[in-house]
C-alpha cells in the first residue's frame, strides 16, 4: 500500500524474529532453570512458595496485562521482550523441578552431599549437568513459540510497529489489500509457519539425540 518492497520487509523481519526468539528463550531458560533447580533441591517451604507462585503466574491472562503496560509505556520492542520473559519462565520451572526431584535422590548427589559439598555446588555442578537435556529441548521449542507469539502480538497492534519490520506487522499491513494482493499476507504467514515448524523439528531431533529413551517410548 505504501510502495514498499515486500521481499526486503520479509528479509529484515527474519533477524528481528530470531533476535526476539533467541534472546527471550535464553533468558527464560536461565530464570526457569534457576528456580526449577532451587525448588526441586531445597524442597519444603521453598518448593511450595516457588511452585504456588509459578502456578498463579502462569494463569495470569497475558493480553490484558500487555494492553495495560503498552498503554502506559507505549509500543516498544524492549517491552514486548520483557513481558514475554516475565510470563514465560513458570512452565520451564515446573519441568526442571520434576527432573531435579528424580536426580536429587540418586547416588551421585548422596555421595557428594556426604563429602560435604555445599548446596550451591551440588545444584549447579552435579544436578544441572544431569538435567541439561530437557532444558536444551525446552529452550529450542520455546524459540518457535516466542516467534509465533510475537507475530500474533504485532498482528494485533500490540507488538513491534513500523518502521521496525516484523512478519506480524507485515500481516497487519496486508489486511487492506488482501484481495488485491494476497501475496502480501501469504509470504509472511508461510515464513512464520516454516520457522516455527523448523524449531519444533529441531527440538524433537535434539530430544531424540540427547534422550534415546524418548524414541523408544514413542516407538
């Protein structure tokens, strides 16, 4: 509608999607892994507090909070990333906690504790390496989820806005010309679909490589 090159918009939207997806997934992984290990190993009141907070936090509706914050701070890229991080860590925390509960009763942790190792050393030098496989898989899968969510938010006018290109706002701009030029909506939609599917396939492949038992269970 404004005479802009669609191919350039799609091209420059790709690093924007990857930057948001990778940075958000990485920070969500760090926060979620930390609280998951802390919750699973410490148990007791610490476990209860973290899990109840994660349960409540994960059930807070994202869209109303996002609308409220955007109304206050305006439509900024950093705000979208921060909100996705703040609301993205509880799911990984629950997954990591379940792994830690299995590992903490093992002989390695018991022997290390008997030798007088500190809690910090046990959690991050012995438990974390043994729980790294599901963490890597969850991080890979979350990249695709973040890209999809950012595209939805941009499409609704709540995410990245021009002049910063993103596949979501390209879809928004294509609405007025959807019948005259359907390719304006088709190509951004295909790129979103292919990218999300690619990261999901990567996550499945990493899961098979890092945990061969998952393949046997599916078979």
